[in-house]
């Protein structure tokens, strides 16, 4: 059964696929008689993100989380499928006014706050750049936003190197808010920070979501983070969405064997001395993924059908799951 959401979808992702050509240069291929090599980073992913909610994407490194985020904000074009934001597909829309409006409603917070800030610019210029480019009023804007994210208005005249990691990420949040967006894609926003600072930034993002009516797509490998932040969680494996559910359903009754493995392997406060079976095998090569279900080489309950046929993402109780053996 579909999950109950009264809010309309702000983001609709349908059959999204991204393939990278990782072949050697043409001359090398001719001399060495090598075929082209294609890497499938995202494969036929579909989900909806209602307004004013947080949708989290989780999975191991290389599962395609960041690639999806970059396609949503327009940094990468999809190889197939479509991304609709506010009902508009930016890859096919021809009205420049509609494209400009939708683009102004999207912002991104990157994983490394220092790498995403211009070290030669003062904080005031960094924060106000999105508004200044459009000719908007920037008078006092940076100071106001800095105070909203828990910094001082006097910090506007400083440079990025004068701040700690957590403070830099707050500056990135302030910059994202400057253009009054509706959607923020946060790509591992706290993974480079200390645990205590992570909590501060996440609490800040949660408060700002309520204050400004924001919608988040949160990309993370930390299950603890997504459990407390997300309204809906999508689990990715080798570029495929294998399960999607609300946090309570996902953590109390995971349907897919991969989801169960992730949850069991995650650190727990009450887990001292517990014994768990370590995950078996490695993530397959995305250049030559397994046939059928991509997880079947590592799955403890796989059957013959799993190696021959790719399971569809179907409703099982309150979850959507791509597994032939999942029970409702």
C-alpha cells in the first residue's frame, strides 16, 4: 500500500539511469583491441519526494547516492529516465523563464565544506552570490543568514580559513538559504565533521526545515542520521533502489536482505559485546554487474530465480521492496 502523504510531490524521479563511458581513448582501444567499457552508476531508479519532507538515500560507497543527487540539481544529465521538479523536467523544458524559476528553487550542500567555499572571498560575498547574480537586494542578507545558522553577523567579513569545519558547514547552509530555495540536496553534509558537531548541524537543518518549509534530499551512509532526519528512506545497492520505507518500518521490519545486513552492521549504543555475522563478499564491479538481482552473489537466501531475473520494486506492507522472497 502506498504511504500516506497529503503533500504533493515536489520531486518526481522516474526510471532514472546514469551510465558513464570509462573506456580508454579510441587509439588505445584500436591498438590493444579493447571494447568500450560502460559503468552503470544508477539503474532504473524511481521515487517521489513530497513537499516539506526529507527523503534519505543510503547505501555503501559506490551505490549511486551522490550521482542521483547531482542529477537532481542538474550537475549531471541522466542517460535515461527523467527528473521532474515542481512538475517541470529541466532536460526537456524549453521555456527559459520556467527553467530559471525551478533552478532558483534548488540548492546543494556538499560533503566537504572547505572545498565548496572560495578561499579568496569573504563570507559575505560567498553567501550573497546566488542573490547578487540575479540582481537581488543583498544589503544585510549575509549578516541575517549568519545569525539564523548560529554564527555572528560580524563573521561576514572573515574568510573561510578562519572557521572550524562545523562553522564552515553552517556557512554552506546559509549560502543555500540565500536564494530562498524549496529543495536542498544535502550530500553527506556531516561526514567530515566531529560527532558532536554533526548533531549541531543536523539539528540546525531540522529547525530550518520547519522554519522555511524546506524539502530535503539527504544523502548519507550513516543510518543513525537518516533514522532521525528522514520521513522516507530509500536503500540503494549497486545503483538500484532495493527498498523504500518510513524509518520506523525500515528499522523494525526490514524486508530486503541487504537492508537487514546494513542495519545489523551499524554501530549501536547497546551493542557492546554483541556478535554479528560480518557481511560476506564485495560489491560487484558496476562495469559488469551480476545478472538478475544485483545482490544475489552476497545474499544468504538467494534462489535460482534471483540470478536470472531482476525483481521489481513492489509494495510489501508499508514498504516498497525489490526482492522475490520478501514478505508483506
